[in-house]
C-alpha cells in the first residue's frame, strides 16, 4: 500500500506554521492536546454551515486566543455579535480560561482547498453529477490564479455498486517540492448510498527562503512570476544571443542608418524568388540627381581634344599617312593635266 504524507504537515516549520502554538511540560501535554481537539470539534459542529476553513489556537496559562478563518463572517459573528459571544461562553465553560476569538474573512474561497472540498461535497449531497462538480471547481480555481489543482473523489460514485475513485488535475502540483505552497483539503459527502470522500490539492505558487530577492528585488516574488518577468525582459538563456544581436543591429545602429531586411530566397546556393523592391521616386532623385552634375564637365573635355577635323591636318602628318594608292592617283592627275597642253601645241 502507498504511504501518503499530509502536504501541510510535511511543510510545517519550512513555509507553514503550526496551527496550535503553546508550550507545556510532558506531564500536561496530553491534556492540552485533547483540549485543542475538543475546541476544534465544537466549533466545526456548531458552525458547519458557515464555510470554515481553518482554526488557529494560541494558549498560555490563563488565556486562549482562537483565530477563525471563514468565507461567511456574517454567519459566524451573527446579528450584533450574538453568535460570537455565545461561542466564547461555551469555550470558556469547557476550558475555564479567558477566551478571545478573532474572525478573519477569506476573500477568495476558490483558492482554499478546504472550502473547495466542502462545496463539492455539498453538491454531491444535492445529487449533482460528480464529474460536473469536480470540473467546475477545477476551472474556477485555475481562473482565480492557482498554478495547479488536483481533485479526487472516492466512493460509490453515481450510486454504483462497486466503489472507485476518479481524479481530475490541471497545471502542476509538485508534492515533493517543499517550497511549493500547496493547500490540502478533505471533506465527506454523506449521500443515501454511502459516504464519498473528496480531496483537493491547490498549488498557490512557491515561497522562496528568507533573504531571497527575485528579478524585481521583492522578497515575496513567486518563482513563476520570476520566469515570466525574465522572459519579458529577454534575459533568459534561450534569448541571450538574440538580445545581443538585436543590440548590435538595432534600428539606429549609432547613426549608420536602418538595416535592410533580408528578402526570402536570398540565401547561399538558392536563386532569389522575388525581384528587388523598387525604390521610391524621392530616393531615385536623391541617388541619381548628383551624378550628371559631377560627370558632365569631365566627359565634355576629352570630346573636344580627341575629335579630329579636316582643318587640323598638318604637312607633318601627311607623309605618315601616304600609301601607294594615293601616289598612283596623284600621277594619273598629272598626266591628265599635261595631256590638253600637248594637243593644243600640235594643233
């Protein structure tokens, strides 16, 4: 058989405190312990309909101080404090000591395991489906901010002949993590076909040791909140290199201008799928307008110097350019010039 440990008793002295605070000798220990048991039984029996969650007792030789945590303080106090006075007189008759009672209200009963178990037990007594009651309490606890919830019901569920147990859980409930603030509650539903036990575990986060300072410097910061804050700031291990790259190639880049985003398909060994994005008209004017002003004077100067003209030819360049064809043409021209003169003389 499995050996189960009470989650509250396992964490006493680490993150939880004792529910009874007093010190007596070994001879009087048994009587003081039975006195606490009788006080708690009397309060639970009298105020069973008031939604009691916890009862803390502090005792000395002549005084007993009782702290009652309830979701319905009006029922416990009564009209003008009648119920509290009656309860004080009854406990004084039991212990023969001065009794002081403090009523504390529980503002979020969805996160109290004892109250959640009592509400499920009441629904089972009213013949509500056990699955519907368990899932409804599970969803309300998660919606209220619990890190994890586990609900278990055992007995003749649905009036079956053979008893069984079913459980539903959501989130994480680390029972072996001592710093995890796990609230445990138990209640019994007295139905016509037997008793059904209801157990509820609620994880309210993690309580760090004394002197621990989280990301924001607060001592009571839960570990889940620290991880979430670390992710938002981008200081985790997974985002450490990414944050450094973004710091080097930020939008301003220390006055070097914005970084152009790499287009899809522009990697090594792959042809680009999309053509380059067209630049706007203003950018084209800025990039193309200064170019003609700088290049025009330099381009015109060589044109004037290198363009040859027929008038620029000199006698020095003619011998270098003479060919046999040109000499033959010149001789033929001389013969034509001399031939008319010869005919004229003969005539």
